[in-house]
C-alpha cells in the first residue's frame, strides 16, 4: 500500500473562500484527470455556514491512490483562487519542487477593513509576489480577476486559473476544453473557453511585475453597482442585517432593495452571505490621473 516512488500520486490542493467556486474548479480538474485515465481521489471542506469562509479541496491522482488527503508539505501544486488563502496554505506545498498558482486578488473580510471607502487600501494582506516567488520553487501569480473583467465576465477568473494549471499539467487542451464547456452555464461557454486559453497562454510579461516584483496599485476610483435578482430573493433578511453600512432593506413585497446607494462600499458581504445568490456586486475601477 505504498504511495511513494514512481507510482506516487500527484497532489493538487485548491483553496479559496466560500462563493468563489473552489468546488467547481476541483470538479473540473477531477473530471479532466479521470478522462485521462487516472485514478482520482477528492476530498473537500465546503458548505460553510457563512459564505466567505475558507474552502479547500484536495485532489490526488495517479495509477493508484489510497488516501484522499494531502499531507502538509506534499502538495505538488497549490492553486489559490484568493491570494491570502494561498499564503495560508503555503506550508502544504512541496518545498523541493512545488508550483504555486494564485490570483493576486485578495478578498478582504469586511470586518477586517477599518476604512471601507471604495478603493481604500487595507493592511489585511501583503501582496508581495516577489517574496512568495523567493519562497516557492515555481510561482505563477496572475491578476486573473482583472483579466476576467477584460474578457467581460469576472466570474471567468476561475477558468483562467484552470488555464494556468493546464499549462503545468500534462493533459491535452482538448480534454480541458470539453470538460470546461460541459461544466459552465451554456451562455458562458465561449467566454470561459477564452479564459481557459488566456490562463494557458499567460506569461508574466502580460502583467509587468506580476511575478518578479511586488504589485503596485495605482490610485483608482471605484464605482459600485449592486445587481439584485428579485426572483431569487427569499426574504431571509440576512443581507439586511449584516450590511455594515445599513443600506439595504426589504421592501413591501419583502424583496431586498438598496435604499442608500451612496453608502454602499461594495464590500460584497451581502453577495457572500446571500444563500440564494440573489445579489451580485460589480466593482469597476478607473485610474485616477494626477
Ligand atoms: S449593500 Fe452589500 S456591498 Fe453594499 S455595503 Fe452593504 S453589504 Fe456591502
Ligand atoms: S440574503 Fe439573499 S435571499 Fe436573503 S434577503 Fe438578502 S437577497 Fe434576499
């Protein structure tokens, strides 16, 4: 029952926060590997009571896999959908040859923000990619969220990260493409496949400084738009009670509405906590010229 030597499984750890799609990414990877003939074992922690909590999934594959969990220090690849979660799990990465793939976007818990003004900086995390690149044998740190927005759908960030993963795994792109196409909503297949290719072909030079130096953030103005799907709102009142700015309420029909748009900071807590996915927060950034 040995898991060492040439037949040892390959270990991929996928981490992020609730609502990001860790489980979807994990399922796509597991399916791709199964199609390629590998034995695959998957374990996960999800279903957090509060969306926004830590979520992770272990994937182990190879000719024969016995255990579904990856011991610390033995992940061959760590894929982080959120920067700070990626840093938290670095100890799991194999020190002698592990690959770290991460979106440089950090999701800051609203309660960790002292200044919740749109675009305000936070001391919550340090996005020092150069420091991480020193610590791990192979680091791929890309601004997948911005890349996804440039493709017209910020939710494609996960597929971009899958593309970056495809660049380091020995699996034909056709397999990736077919599994992604069957795993995403039909209306988004084309954009997701674009995202897959964008991640697969991404080079550090595409985003100067992404791997070799710390990311600097130019001053930006952030515009917040709250998209509410009334048909999905089940009147649970969670978002109203947890909105830090008190700018939501339930209307006469007991459907959530934004009553004070100017107060909304775009913190996303309503989006993360809504159990019915009835709220989407859209942030758009405009560079501020001096
Ligand atoms: S409405 Fe949502 S995004 Fe806006 S401040 Fe309240 S919780 Fe945050
Ligand atoms: S959390 Fe979601 S379902 Fe509950 S009131 Fe808010 S929008 Fe409606």
